[in-house]
């Protein structure tokens, strides 16, 4: 009896998974329980589960995840983020609404350090939101900007999301990192375009106070001297993306090795340069990084069971065939895929969405001849937008915890940036060369 109400064991698994999600069962356990149920229905021995889980998580590329998380956690706790924000405040100077520009730029820059959206909100959110408030921005709007900018951490390399996509799609992670640079910057530019809409919510039209947030160098000094002082103080933090991405693109180390390099670099900067590293701080950072990594890796582990059932039951063939049968126009199919990703991102975290949906979407991608690197960037931008869309916009929840505001207010504050992000997604989807040209030039 492998079928109930006409559904195969694989389809029963999918239905059970979403039912468990609606019951608020943690994502990892929803994946594992639904997969174990399907294995039982098919008749396979559950003793296979341990081997499948071990096979799913013992992949060399996945080592990048805990180390990138640890590197981002260390840099947030060692004062690197504060120095970085101070530098960009001085650099922007008395620009109208300047702290909004600073917040956007720092979010993009921090994306090249953290690789995780929620971790970025937690690390830089309090300082940016405080500075924007002191410049006159509404607290909810500032939280919306940080939530949106931090979401780009899974787009801008090194990205944990791109690492996982590369593993699932068997695509070069280095090529994915290169391809995501221009789209990530374009998404940041779209956020800057949305900044003037803050004036309708009461944000300043006049120059900001440079005294807000972290203390800048002496305000009576000439601009050049203040900028040099701030740059010198933040230099080693600003060099982090150069070290990580430069080493990857020059071939000195792989993306996986880069994660370890980033961790060692953070320890060296905190311990030898800024001397802000303490045993207690290191212990706390290791604990926070371990907890965050465990959540991601638990999803990866149980997703391997889910993916095995998908393969055995040939859900990939049936579901992807149905998707291809929707229309003969590839743009219509791409639009449907993006809509599915956007809706899924409203309810699930990016890692889960990828493990559930990519086995179905990747055959469609290959059938239509789409470039897997460009498709990976499009998928990641969709999932980044999902981080700021209720009801399960993870970044919004972290921002709500930071600001003590209701998530509904933060979601409203993020609306201008959500609109700008959707516009950026449309441009990047319609113009694949934006993602692929830089990689071609670097070959």
C-alpha cells in the first residue's frame, strides 16, 4: 500500500512536510519526520537513515558554513563593525539623510564579511539603527533598511546560500561568488534609490549630525584628516573582503579554505591589532557561532533524507515535467519559479527552500538551457527578498528583537526597500549578462 488518496509516498511526504510546518514544527524536524514517513511507506528500512544523513553532511564544501558564521560573529564582537561604520560616516560626510546612505553601504560591505542575513542584522543593526534615529529617521524605517541590506548578505560573496546552492547544483562556488558581485551592488543601488521615500515618514531632508552613533574623529579637524584617521582605525576591518575574495579569485585558496582564512584573520585582527579579543569574548563567539551553525547543518542533515525520497520517487521528473508543461515560453516558466521562491521565502528559511525546491527547478533549468551560475544568483536574490517578507521574514524578527518594535511596524518600514528589491530582481533576471560578464572578464 504505497498510495493514499491517489498520492504516491513522495507526494504524501511533501503534504506532510507542509502540514508540519503549519503546526509550527521546527523546519529540520519537519523535513526529517516527513522523509522518515515516506521511507516507511515505500518499504525501505529506516536503518538507512543514518547512512543517508552522514552522506548528506560529509561534503567538503559544507565546511565553509560554520567557519564563515564564526568569522562574522567574531568580527561583530571585536569592534570591527563599529570602526567600519565610523569610517563610512566620515566618508559620507554632511550628506542629506547621510546615515541612511551609511547604513546601506555598511550592510553591503558587511555582506562580504558575514554571509548570513540574520547574523548581519544582529551584528550591525543596533549601531546603524541608533545612528539613523539620531539623524531623524523613524525607528521602524531604520530597522527596515537594516533588515533589507542585511538580507543581501546571502547574495554578496562570500555567501553561505551560494555555497549551499553550489553543493546542490554541483556548480563552481568560485564562479557563483564572482557572478553575484555586480547583482549585489545593483541591489544596493536600488536601496539607495528608495531612500528618498523616507522623507514621507519624517526622515531628515537636511544634513545629519556627525556626532550620532560612534564618535567620529575630532569634528574641528579638516575633512581629509578626519577621513584618514577613521580609515587608519578601520583599515584591517576594511581589508577583510579584500583578503577573502582576493584569495578566492586569485586562486590562492578555495571558497571552503577562505572560510578558515577569514576566521584566522578575524582572530589575528582582534587579538594582535585591536587587542579587543578576550577569552570570554572568544567563548561567547564560539557559542553563538556553534548555535547558528547547528541550526543550518541540522536542516542540511535532514534535507538529505528528504532529497533521497524525492529522487527515489522520481518527484523531480513528475514535478519538473508539470512545470515545463505550463507554457512554451521560458519567461513565463521563470516567472512561475520566482513566484514560487518568493512565496516559499515568506514561510521558510533560504536553506530549506533550496533543498526542497532546487531538485525540481534544476532539471527545468537544464532543459531550457539556462546558465546555472546566473540561475543561482536569481535564486539567491529571491530568497534574500524572502528574508524581509512576513509572516516568517527572519531578518524582520531579528530586527524586532533589536528594536523592541512589533514586526508589523518593521515590515511597513521595509516596504520601500521591498519594492526596490523586486525592481532589482526583475532587472537582473531580464539581463543575465549582469551576472556573467565579470566572470568572463576574469577568466
